C-alpha cells in the first residue's frame, strides 16, 4: 500500500487499520509529502501509521520487494493517490516505490486500486484515469457514500475504507452494506 501527498490521508490510515483487523500482510510506503499531510490533516503520528504495516519501505527504495513482479503481492492500493502519482502510473514512470509497485501490479495483472483525491478534475486527470483503467486499475475517487447515514466523519471514512478493501478483493464484514 502507498500513501501519497494528496489530501485525505485519513482514508489511508483507516484502510491500514482495517487491513490489520482482517490480518492482511501489509507492505507500506509513505511519500515524504504524505508524511507532512498526515501530520497536518490528522491526529495520527507517522510512527503510528507505520506501525499498522508489517513492512515499511522508503519511497526511494526501488530495490524493495514490492518493486519486483516476482514478489507475490495480491493487490496494490494507493490511498490517497495524488494526481502526480496517478500521472506517473499512467505513463509507466517509476518515480518512486509507490508508482513502481502499482506499475508492477498492473503488469502482473493484479488488483491495483487508486483512490484519487482531487477536485475539480482537469481533462489531464481524467485522461490519466482512463489510461490506468484501460491498463487494469480500479480508480476510486475519494467520494464517500451517504447511504449508511453516517453520524460522524469516522463512520463516513470507515465505510469508504471498507469499499477500498472490497475493491482489493478482501472479504470482510467490517463496514455497513447497502440495505433497503
């Protein structure tokens, strides 16, 4: 999993918390800008966020296991995914470990989930989303649903994070489902 410098770091933290609850092995890379965003936008420390992962890799370490197709990952999620990272993935530019891991996920035909956090979107963003979608990624704009009638921001974020796990192919019963 990667956390980039887009606004919405709380989504990344919540996805990590849910992954820990389901017992998934997590390899994490946090961009330098994301570390600043975590400190600015949340009440979490970067050390807490890193503690949620089994392995933490420096974003500059392109020799880390997630950078190789022979490393057996099931899914890659970038939560949140900055439009810079989206562009790098769309164009196949291994600018850091986060982009490289997503590229590897695509080339190995694994699930790649990109939680893009930007608004409004330019045509450049939309074309990059199209390119990664055509390559096999799942683009999930950080657009939470309100069908569960969340009473708190925590509930809203948790429900969206559960949807990210769904997109990653991870079965769980941690979040509410649509009910009539």
